């Protein structure tokens, strides 16, 4: 069992079933969130996590009167799970933004082989005073070396 801890500024990518997260022209900040997640994963994860995957997510947001606007925790979880996998071949157009970064394009590398191998998820959204939005993700599982 291997374990990786990722620390990423900003909010996690969010999955929205009505929009593609890989080329979201209506919400372009989702592409940047995916890029940040995949860049950090590329720095830390050297293989593909393929079995018995455990995720521990902590999303830190500034304390505000209306925390609902920060997004649903389950959409962040789905965004992270899908964002760490290979993009489906059924998605015809992936944002060209990914081409600006080596090794993170959704068609050429995956960090989690398949999110159906996730056996446990723990997640919390934590509102604190005087904090910038960021999240921590701990990924554990059995790894396959990249060749």
C-alpha cells in the first residue's frame, strides 16, 4: 500500500453532469482546477494507483455567511475522482489548455486506473476564519509502475 498527500490551492474541480469538465466553455475555471489537480498529482504520484484505493479529502474555505455557494462536497469528490483518471474516449473535445503542461493531458496519463477501485472515501468541507481556499487529498492504494 502506497500513500500520497497532495496540497492544492483553490477549490477542487466539480463534476456537473450537464457540462463536460474537460472542455467547459461555460465555466472555464473548472479547467484550471483540473490542471492544478493533475499538476500536483504528476509531481507526487509516480505510478498508477490501481487497487484498494482510499481517498481522504479536506476542502478548506473561508468562513462566510453563505457557505452553500462554495459547492456541494459530493460534486468535488466526483470531480477529483474523474479528474485523476484517463478521460473517456467518448469525450471528443478536450481543452487545449492541457497541452501547455507536460504529462498531465487527460488522454496520455492517469493517476487512478479506475475510480470503481475506490473502496473508501472520507471527505470534509471546513470553514475557517482567515484562510485561503485550498484542499488536501491523501490517496492510498496499490500502485503499478509506469513504464
